[in-house]
């Protein structure tokens, strides 16, 4: 039995948001400077290490907010006006001005630039915004949004899309799960983020995300995600908030183990048997906050 552990590289947990709109989007309200001021606010809740600016149908300038006290900013865009939107992160050019390119062409162009393709909010507006069949017809995307904070705040559909994620994983598609703010308004920041295990430079962060060396969260902080002797172990780092439920989940979304932790920072573990296909972990707190690890693949 071989277990593929995505949490092996890097030495620091870096906090980031990969879905952010400025006033350059028709639906955005803030300048890049205002956005940077929010995400670099030196409070332990915010204090982000990086973001991506992903305005609709264009690449907006990030020159005004680059290199602010080590704060990293990625160029990006959100492709397509309405249906089947995707993010292109860490790209140099926008290549779909007339919206004539297929998603596969877009994915290929982004990958050729060393970028990252992400499927946006699979359940926005309705449950089949991104049908599973369409997702299975495409390749070259690294991740899907399994939590979108703006969808939650706007009541614009289902913010959580782990059901689609499990369906893809169960079909053998090795894609990662992203949480994001999808920032538009003042009330939609800080509620969906990723923590990446990487050195603090753009190349290392992108490579770590592509390798799955990150977890996603709407408020719970994790630490010590480890694999040793076929046993996956992790704990919640958030202090003073007990009563966290951890679920170990496998093929077809099957619940493998459920454990209630009544003390902050207490560890939980699961020993892999070999027939799970994959194992991922969800943590849920009594105040509604959640976190999701990436899957450990079992071969």
C-alpha cells in the first residue's frame, strides 16, 4: 500500500485568498489599495501573506500593492461572464476578450504560462451551475472552490461544494479543494481562505498549491497535518474554542471516522486500511467554522 501525502514540503503556513475583485470588476467596490489595507491588517485574524486579484474578463494592474511589507500579490482573472466561470492565477496575459475560447483552451493557455486553473463556485445560483459531466469532460484544472464566502453571504446558492469534490475524487480526478472570499463587498472578506505550506515566494506558493500542500478553511486553523506509519494525524490550532468535530472521509464521501474533540489543540488520527481510495479530513466547530484538508491518495 502506498499513501500519497501532500503535506511534505515547505516550512511555513502562509495564509492567502485566491479570489478577489477590485473596482475594475463591474461588481467590485474597492481599489487595490483598499483591498491591500484590509488583507495586510496586522491582526491575527487577517494578516494575510498573499492574495490574487481576479477581476472579471481582464488582468488588473497590481503595481500599486506589490511588495507591501512582504505581502505577495498574484495577477489573475475570472473567465466568462455568467456560466461556468473559472479563475486563472499567476498569469501574464488575458486571452479570451471575445469569450470565444473553450474552457479547455483556456486551461491549456493558463498552464502554459505556469498558472493555476480553479473551478469557481460549483453551486452558485443553482446546484448544477457546474454539472459533474462537464467537469469530467475537462482536464488541466488544479482545484475547485469547495467553499465560497461571497455565495454564503449573498445567499446566492450553496457555498459548500464538497459533494462535487467527492464525486470528482471518486472518479479518480486528483483535484484539490479551495476556500475563498470571492471578495466584492465589505462583508465578504476574511471568511474563506487557504493555508499553504511553503516558503514565502510566489513560485514556491504556486508549486505548493499545485502539489496540494495546503488546507482550506472558513475559520478553523489546523496544525501538524502528518502521515506516519500509515496513520494520518492532525489537530486544530485555534485556541479557546473546544467542541470541534473531525470527520475522516473516503471514496464516494463515505464517513470513515468521526471524533468530537472537547479540548482545543487535541490531536485526532486515522489509520489507513488500504481500501479507502482516498482520505480527506473535515473539521467543524460549534460556531459554524470549518476546515478541509486535501486528500491523501491510497494506491
